[in-house]
């Protein structure tokens, strides 16, 4: 069954993972909405939150740049990071969003103005307009305050997570709810589990809307586990940890990479990361179907000290175009069966 | 004699004076080039020069904004000044130009990229690409270092100026020379005499090119004298002080305001400024012709704390449209005689 109307795709994630995903998806004739987590409090973003009292611009900036159709120079500029003096560490794009928030008087209006200036395809939607903070309580009772502290703690997998929450509580941006309810496809991830995926699902109204929506839900599993954080996670563990907040049984499909990085990259990574494993034999226990493909980027990565995105992206990363192609196949093939040969 | 080809107008000045002039001139179908002084070392600009090692962006920014055809929001953004934290005092547009200089590797290329992004009508040309400093030697031997120090010294008129110079010496931007030589009309000022006009004329090659050019030269006399700096200057004193660097006898026309500010404004200004005076009776001694008109802006000025331009502009200011109209009449009427009824 084919449908010729423009399909509505909603992505849910954070900064760098969404950047990869959106860079690929924007090439297709779909209605694209990127819902972005708002719990970042580290680096340039953290300083701007503290000093200017603005909402965190970093993840939104990356999504805007991914969806921008403006000149290469303007996109370069948005990711430019100052290296010296009082500005050191600030990404130009973060200053851009913070100034627009100040001028317009609120973050969502600032993002809309930024989208116009950057000639953005689709819509970038902060998951909430609330100024909120992410907390993670370990099973040993230790409480981690803020995304930055969580992101830099490497004993999470050792002690285990008791619970995560936002404080103060945050209500969803109504625009995010609207887009989720109208979606044909909802794409969660890739992105940091604790710092990009869960913070979206902790916003009041988001999991409820996803459960209510008639969209198919795809979860893009990360390529590697993060040492000390999601260390030892299998693909199924990611789904369990995500559905804990989303609601059990809501994920329809999961993409999983079966490509192998080069020896050189594996060596480089050995101490920090491991590829996410997946056991085909457990099929019967799963309510979701797993599509495997080689999703690794073979692009050689140029590390530019002054580029805020190349800084934070991993060396082992998704091939944006491969990922987008797979998702578009999901979307276009009503029954999905035609492409499910590879599914466990 | 009328000429139907597009007329070439070159303006020479600094930040706020050029802003007013260019805002008016850009409405006419002319080829407009704004040559901008590069000696600023105060405020946000000074910090960026020191910390990032960039060329001074402040004056160029104001000219780019004046000539921009982009959205009101983008122009507002360029003049937005951060108010808190480590960014306090920085104008967003200065950060924009500094980042582009860093990305492209040189200031002139950065300005060209900025002009594209801002959809600028005409061309903004830094008078030099040299990283140079302005010096003013008083007759009492005291040496003032840098534009900022000169700008904040209020004993210049008391002691008198022995000489001004740039160190290290600066060669003109070849593009500035090219535009001056091809110009139909060269417009000097309005702008701070010591900090915007003279710094352009101290650049090697600029006065020579103006003398060589066949363009008519108009000098837009400032409306008020600056206390402690050009205190007591008559219109003729401005011409003398300018031709000291430009070469005697090169100025063809001078615009002079004969409008009177309101009592309220005069009262506000009494202690800081006086209107520039002009004695009609000395006519025979002059090689230039003076056109008098009411050139005062009656626009009510809104002081916006976060707007970098409203900050620095005077309360008594030129009416951009009146000034531009007068200059366009000069340009279009070959012999200029038709509009010279008012000339002393």
C-alpha cells in the first residue's frame, strides 16, 4: 500500500547523533521535525546558561546546522569555536542562538528566527521551554547533578542507575506534541543514552504522545557502548532502558550496524568503547524487529580544532546517507516486509 | 550635462557617521563603496584585537549593517550587545566578523563573506589590512596611544595637536585605491575628526589617490564640536585640519547644517557640544563652496541598552535621507549650479 502524500517524520535526540541523522534525512522530500533535548549544561552551553540565563543552545544549534540550506560558510561559522581570551570555548552558533533568544524574548522564537536566517529545511523544536536540570541517581544513592556531571561520570555502569529525572519538572513544548501525534514515523536516536535520549523521554507529555501516535517507531541503536556508562549493553539492553521511560512495547523497529570498523579504528577505540552486540537467537522474546546493515561511515574524519561539531563526534560514526536510506525504506514500504530479509 | 551611466560614489569615514550617511545613500541606484577606518582599539573591538589578534571589526560592522538588505532581525542581531558575564560589552556583529576573519584567514575575505550573508548593497572596504595603531602627539609633547586613548582625552583642544600618525605605517587596501580612482563623487565624513576622518587619510596611498582622482570631493561637516577635542572649531577649521592630511585645495563642496535643535536637546548638550559655526562673510578666501540646509534628524531616538549603534550615536544627528538627497543632487547636476542658491 503506497501513500503519495508527504510523509511526516519526527526525530528525537540531542546534538551530534541528530546531526548525523538529519544530514541524511534532509535530502528526502518529507516533512521533517527534529525534537531536541534541552538538558545540556556543559561547555559553552553551560557558561551561557549560567551567565546569560538563556536556555541551552548547543543541541539545537547542531540540528539547525544539519538542516540548513545556507552557504557552506554560514554553516562553518555556526560551528566555529573561539580559541582565545574570554571567548575561548564558545561556539559562535551558541552565541547566535543566545543573542536571538535575548532579542526575541524567548528561546523558541529565537530558534524560529535562526531557522529563517539559516534557511532551514524542516523544523527544529526544543522538547521543552522549561529551564530544567537532569539528575541521575545511582543505585549506591549517589546523585549526579546535571547532564555535564552525568556525561563525565564513568562509574554509572558499575553502580547501576536507580532513576533519572528532571528538576524542576518540565512540560513538553506543545509544538513537539503536535508533531508527534501527526507523525508517520518517529525516529529515536542515535545519541547518548543518558544525555540525549532519556532527557527527551523525561519531559511530561512526550512518552504519552508517542504512545498515542499512530506512527511507527524506529530506534536507531548506537554503534558503540560508552565505557563506564552503557558498558556491556546489548541491543536489547538499550531497548529495555529506553522503554523504561517510553512505555514497554512501543518500539517497532531497531536498526543495528553489522559493519566492522578498521583494525586501526578498533585499536584506537579499544579502551573506550565496544561495538554494541546483538544475539540473533533471542528473536522470539522480542516485540521489535531488528534490521541489520553496514551503517558505518567510511568518511575520513578531519579533526578541526575550531569546529565545534567535529570535536564532539565519535570516530566510529553512522553513515548519514545509509541510515536515512534505510529509514526511508521503512517509511515507503507499507508492510516493511520487502526489506526485512536481514531481520533476525 | 547629464550622464546616464551608474555613478560611482565612495564614502570615507568610520562607524557611526558612515552609518547615517550610508543608510541614506543606499536607497539610490548608484555604485556605492564605503571605505572604513581601521584604527579602533576601544570597547568590544579592543578586546577582540587583544585577545584574538583580529583586525578591528566595529566600524566595518556598522557600515555592513547600514548597507544590509537582509531582515530587520539579522540587522538587529548584528548590533546586539551582550550584557552579562564574560561576553558583556561584546557586540554580536563584532564576534561575527572576528569569527569570519579567523575562518577565512584574513579580514578582507571575512568582510566579503559577511557582506554575502548580510546581503549588502555596495561594498565595504577596510582602508588597510595592516594591524596598526593611531598616535596623536600634543603640542605639549604628550603622546596619546591608540584611538581609544585619543577619544577619551579632553585636553586636545587646550594643548593643540602637533601631529598624528599610524604606527606601524599602513599601506592602503588596493581595492580602496581602485575605487577612489574610479569614483565620480568622494564623500568624506561625517565622523569623529581625530578618530574616523584623519585615520583614513594617514594611510599611505589614500590622500594621493584622492588627489589623483577626477571625482568631486564633498566634505560633510559634523553638526557639533566635541568638547575638549574640536572645541571652538568653525567649518573652515575642519577643512584646514582635514586638508592638512588630504592636501590643500582638494575639497570642492562642504555641507553645513543650518537647522537648530530643540531647546530641550540644546540644554542636554550645552555642556558637551556646540553647533559648528560658519561665517558667510569670509567667502572669498574659500576654495570650496558651502551648501547649507537643515540636515538635522527629527527622529526621536530610542536608547536601547543592548543596541551597539544607538549607544554611540549622538542625540543631535544627521537626517540620513536629507544628507543623501543633497549629495545625489550634487552628483546628478553636472555644474552643481542649480542647487547652489543657498551657498555662501
